[in-house]
C-alpha cells in the first residue's frame, strides 16, 4: 500500500483544513493545488467535512484529498466512502489501526511518545503522524528518536509555522509537516483564495 508520506513527495507541507461550509471546499482545494500543495487533509471536525471531501474528490482531480481527526472505525468508513485517499489520526488504538489497515487507503496513525512509536513498529507500521508536535517536544524530541528508531518516519503536526517548518524538514526522520499557517482565518472568512494560493506557494517552496 502506498504510504501517506509518498502520496505527494514533492510537497513538504500537508495543509490541515477545517471546513465549515462545504461550498468553500473546491475553491480552497484549487488554491492549495495551484500553490503546489496537492495533499490536503480535511479534518472531520465539522458537519461539512464529509461533503467537502466528496466535492474535492469529484471536482479537483489534481488534489490528493484525505481525512484527518479520524478517531473511530466508523470515521474510517465514512471518510473512505466520501472519497478520502488517505487517513490521519491524532492517536491510535488497535481497533482503529485495524480499521485503517482494512480501509484500502493509505493511513498515518498519530503518536506522541516513544512507546507508541515502538508499538507501531512492532505492528509493522513505520510512517506516523507526530502530534501535537510542538507541545510534545518538537524538533529536539524527533531528533532524539532518529538514533534508536531510524526506521520510523514522521509527519509532525501541531503548532508548526512557516518559520519553524524548515527545522523539522531538516531532520532525517521527517518526510513532511502538517500545518494551518497557509489558511489564516481572515483569508478563509473573506474567501480570499488568491491569498491562500500565495501562502501555499510560499510553503511549497520549503522543498527547495
């Protein structure tokens, strides 16, 4: 199965999107794709999330749309049914991990401790979300894991900014970062998709 971390290898940042109005999903996704960030995580935090995933999957073919904040087997089924091509969870249990594995799409279970990382490695999972990145120890914590657990790869998310992202991306065990800084609340409220595209392009340039 394709890894989430390999779905959009040219994009160093996965936008973490909270969509309140499903009508915004397509223009928002188009702006992110135009800016060079095709892998888009739509969080299942709002009633509009599943409709947003359906719309992006149907109308933005260059986007790789996934579902975030997946916390139950039912959420896995709903997200995949809506067209999500990858799943991201803030944490994991054996039941949730089994459901994600059986979903047929790529998945990224969340961890915040060394024991959780080791437990996933024991279960054959090497790609993980590190969340919440900044409160859980940030760059120094992930750097300390690269020695004893070099086989683990991470997408840290939570509190990361344009300024701090390069420090994460420089680590050998970090494939990409998740963030929201290219989606400022005032731009979303004004439906200023041009600004979102500009901020996405700035984030995508971190790959260089």
